[in-house]
C-alpha cells in the first residue's frame, strides 16, 4: 500500500515537537499543518519542520486542510474536549497519554470514535519501540520459559503524579507481555504515613486528582501471573529506576525505554557464571540514529500506518488506553478503600471524587501547573504537618 497519510498537530510544545519530527521522518506520513494558540510556538515548529500551514484555530485547520490524522500532544485536561471535536470531523486521532483524567470521559471518547469508525490511539510509544519488540520476541521464543512475575518502577516522581505521567507507559508496556489485569491491590504512603483523604491533591499539568507520595501496587493478571508496580518519590529523578523486569521459569528480562537485557537463569546469585546479555534490537525501516527523531516515536507512527493500512487496531488503541487508566483508577480506589479492586470497574466515576464525597470533604484547590513548583508546594505542606 502506498497511501500517504496527511497529518496535522494541535499543540506545538515539547511533545508536539517530538510528534512533528517523527511524522515528518516517516515515509508514509506528511505533516501538512500545525496549530497552537501561541503563534511563537507554531512559528518555531513550522520553521523547523518546514510546515507552512500554521493556525491558531484548529477548526479552521481541520476544515481547510482535511487531514487523515490529528495529533493532540497537549495538557491532559484538554484531551477530552479536543479529541471529541476532532473525532466529529471523522479524523483518526493520536492523543498524548493518559487518554483522559477519568474513565467517564475516556469511555465517551471510545463511543464517539467507534461511531465515526475512526482510530483513537494513545501515545504510549514505549510499547511500540525496538526494546519492547525485542522483549516480546524473546518471550515468544521461550527465552525465559513460563512467565511468573513482573516488577516495574517509575523514575521517582511524586507517586500519584508519576502514576498518571510515566506510570502509564510502564503499565501499557506490561500489558504487551502479561495481558490484561483483573484485580488490583495497592498501598499509598505520604511522608512515611498511610495516605488519608487529606492527602488527595490536584496534580500538576492538568492530570486531575491524585493521592500517594509512595505507591506500591499489586497486579493480578488474567493469565494468573502477578506483578508489583512501584511509583515511589525520590529526591531526584532516577532514570535507572525506570524499568520492568519479567521473571520466568528459565530466565529474566529487563526492559528499559531504549534497551533490553536477558539473564538465562531465574535465580541469580553473585559469583555465578551467568551474565546479563543485551538483546538485539530491530529498528523501523529508515530509522537514522543521527536524525534527531526518537526511535520509539517513529515506531509508534510506523505501527499507526500499518494499522490504518490493514484496518486493524493499533497496539496502543483506545481499548488499551482505557485499560491503563482503569488500572490507575483502581490503584487510587484501593488506597481510598483499603481493599482489593476488581476490574472492570462498574462505577466509572473518579474514585478520589467518591472518597471526598463520602467523608464530606471539599475538593482540593489547584496549586501550581508545573511539576517543580507543585512539588515544592507539597513539600511545604508536609513540613507543616
């Protein structure tokens, strides 16, 4: 198939730039237009990617340019309104993660996309990247035997915020190997104490309500295996902490965003002759490490093109995106109620809304949008307790 998909972007910030570079680099996509309420951002990105059609009104952009795909790399609280409007035009959507701040909105987007027969995909690029493809190939080849257990960890952001941010990538990557989750149990701590309703906060960057500074979650997967996910707050971001380990009967694999390692034994002890081996990577056609394009973003676009070509779901389609959000909501629900949460959740309202309403507490007010200022404000709150 040789169709060239016409692409437009709403939002020209950092993630918009990453998307623009990836869609420009792919041989089957043509970035035709960009839109941002800040003309300086659209000017800079347009100049960099040689895009002349620059808009402040996305409705005008959609009407004038008639794209096949619209990318929405904006703040999370804008996802629902923008995606809903774009879907009404009958256009495929690539939306930044998480899909929404609550399940009711996410469910509604799924219904709208299905009714318009368009694909709504959530930008969990790590699931499509060379490292995860390498892990999947190794697991399918039997390199670790029967999967027994997984352990995943974030980068050290404040727990609840990290869960809605980088945690979405970890959980989505887990689903590619372990499948869907059927039960969730979790523990939330704040300042070394069990999280209470007083610790429910409005997250930075428009990510809605969160709770928990250090979160430990236990997943029970439908295939009968278990996993532990750690979303703990460290004093500084620790990239080495961001990984997933898949443990099987005959070996172990560690996935990180851009690399994967295999150990040919399940129970490793210091001094034994076994050593970790780097798994070979398979990069998408045309990838140039010196081009400035992120490999996993390009792989995500490559998967989107193939999915559209063959009329099949993207591996990070709306069903997976909603399941990721459902798992996160179940983590918060378990913290709020101290119980195990069954999936799918019948009550789709935000569990922290329900907790606040149940104890007749007013909703917390937003503090700062940027994470650094928000975190300093939260640290001050904790010091006063």
